[in-house]
C-alpha cells in the first residue's frame, strides 16, 4: 500500500461503496412511473377530469420541439438581461 493508495484510493473506494445503497434508495424514491403514459381504455362512464386530456408527450419526435424551445434566443437574451439587472441591483 502506497501513500496515494491510502490517501486517495481508499476514501474513493469507500465513497463508491456507500453510493450503492443510496442509488437503490433514489431508484425507489424517485420512480419514473408517474411520467410514463399507459394505454387507458376510455369508456362512456369516465369523467373527463379523471384522466389527462392529451396522452402524448409534448416535446415532439425525440424532443425536437423541447430542444427548439430551450434554444430560443429571446429567452437567452432575457435571462442575460435579468442577470445583469440583478447584479446591478445588488450593488446598490
């Protein structure tokens, strides 16, 4: 065992071993089940407010519309102006 093994390798290995139970916990605590659409049959007795109206993902094919909305230049410019405004207000 060298100095580097004891001071760098061993703590890193212990942290990795500690993360295994946490990963199982996070998988249980933050399930993806609420975000997956299921094929629910629609019957005449269903109330329209009991189920979502639009049973499709809103981002389009492969999330193209979501990527376009994220890269909207006007939003980026508004965010930069907001950051400059907040920085100048904090100096006053």
